[in-house]
C-alpha cells in the first residue's frame, strides 16, 4: 500500500510539489479555528502560511471540528500535513503545514476551551456555514433553536458554535481577560456584526457580567471570502497520490482564484495577511454585496435550475446556453440595478469564467444545501430592493420557485410554499405573486 503523507515523506516528494520550507514544527498556536473543513484548509490556512513565510510570527492554527472526528483524525495521522490541489490550466500541488493541531469538540471539549482561553491565542476564526450561526429570519440569535436552548443551560457542554465560542471567551475572561479578535469567514452579509450581536445576546442571558469586557476587548471584523472549493472526492485523492507518491486523507482541491477581505478592526496582533494576498480595508460592504448577490446568487440559480435538468456540476450548468443567457440577463436587468453603482457587470464576467473552469467539479447538490438560509442572504434582499423601485424580479423569483420545487421533490410531499418563505416575503403580495407565477 502507498505510504501516508508524513514528516519523513516531505523530503521524498517530487520537485514540482511545493512543500513547507520554514520552521513549522516550532510554530506556536496563535489562531483557533472552528470548522476545520475543506474551505478553511484550502483558503485561510494557506493564506496564513504565506503570511508566516513573508511576515513571520507564531501563527500556527489549531483547527476544531465541532461534530465529527474525520478531519482531525486524518490530519493527526499525517503530522497535521495536507495537500492543496489547485486546478488551473495545469494542476499544482502544495503541502501546507500551518495547521499545527486539530481537535474534535464532542470528545476534546476541555482542550478546545483551553485553547480559546489561552493568552497565546490572539485570533479565533470560523467557517461554520450560514446555518451554524443559529440565527432567526430577522438575522438575530434564535433563542428557540434547539442547540441554543441546550447551550443556555450552564451545566451543559456546548452544542452550537455560538455556545463553544461563548464558553471559550468565558474561560478567557476567568483567567487573563486579554483581547481577542473573532473573525467570521462565512457567506453572511455583515457577518462580523451578526456574530457580535449573537454572542452579545447569548452573554446577556448567561453571563451579563462579561458584557463590558466583550464590548471593549473583543472585536468581530467583517469579512468577504471567495474561493471555489469543491468537496474532496476519491478522484481528488487519486490525483494527489499520483502527483505526490503518497496517500493524503486530508487533501483538498480549489480553483486558482482567491479573495479574503478583512475589516481593519483587530483587538490585538494579527498575521501579515496583507502581505499574503488578503485585503485589509476599512469597509467590506461593497465587496460582500458583489460576492453575495452576484457570485452566490448565480451559484444558487445554477443549482436550483440546473439540478432538474440532470446536471451534476457547475461547469455543466453554465455550459447550458439557456441557463447562461438567463444568468447574463438576470445580472444585467435585476442584480446590477439593485447594486448600483458597483461594477456588477465587470465582476460577473470574471465569475462566469470561473464557473466554466473545466477542471473544477463543483457539485450543484453541494451548493443547493441549506437553501432557506442561503436565499435569505443572497436573493431576498435583491427582490425586496427591486420591488420597492419597480425594477424586475421575475428572474429572481424563478430561482426561488426552483428551490421550492426542488424541496418539494426531495421530501416527496405537497408542501405549502408559503411556509418555506420568510415573513418578509410572505407578507409582500408582489413578491408572492412573482414567485407563484415564475416558470422553471
């Protein structure tokens, strides 16, 4: 059997494979990350490694899986090393070492809390998907969410990411009370502000004595993250094994394009991310509007309209002339007016080319997951804005209708469409009529 990727294997890797050429074994943990999935490993962890190479500092990452041990176990068997496969004109391979430890919260909770509470930890980052924030339709923490209900019991070990974050901050408060920066890296509009409000609301009910410290010593910068990271498959692992000559059970794949925009609102030190391709800016709002309402909206459109046509991957759906034309018209007629004066059409041309990358097998089913949360962020704000100015909404309504019909097919029952829509849409007769009339 082919040997696993490990420290001994690094010296034997082919010359074309980039390997960590810095003293990563002595890298101290400075960042704790909740949600150690493929996206983080292909994006923020790689940028952080470049920041260490260019700017120095002890910015090793401790990755935490909130539920499953699959990724931590895979990384533990490889000295925390893993491969990033970048699929451009020709595949490129790089072994990344900036993750220096990985834990599973359900079985190693005490270690997770000690890491967040450590005085050496300056930054906590999250990639937990939209639903992981346990927010209601109003964008605020949903105190009726089962995980939040559970976590409000001070004797219970947390279940939710908000619960783990709150417990870790409480551990920090009880020891040294040093500042920390908490960075959401998920596709939520105003993600930093929403996370701050959620944590503040949780503390108001559980630890009101911490609210002053939270306000003055914990910051929640807003961010935009963008890199297409398809789920790792057996084909991915086979290509990596062929290229490296070793097995890698934690490898990830990604496109060449990468963007990380971070609001300049840090409570303490940070890696030299700006020397590694990240953008540190005063206001991320324009960047997030383009990402959410152009790229993510068009991704959702391809998922909900492409799956019924039998397509599996984004590249297949964008190659459909009718769907491509629909997106071009959607962007020009319905998205650009709502986002004026942002450079929507120029941005869309770049996104369209990325969608067509023939090497990226980005599954439509992966994008289609958690539609109720995603559409709330991506599409409903556009529909509401256009309805207020009498701009078109037919294309956006078609996407929503596609989601509703796909959900109906999945559960094989007759659902009341209105039940699946948020109050802001159910109460608007114009939007309801458009969704009802939309052709899919």
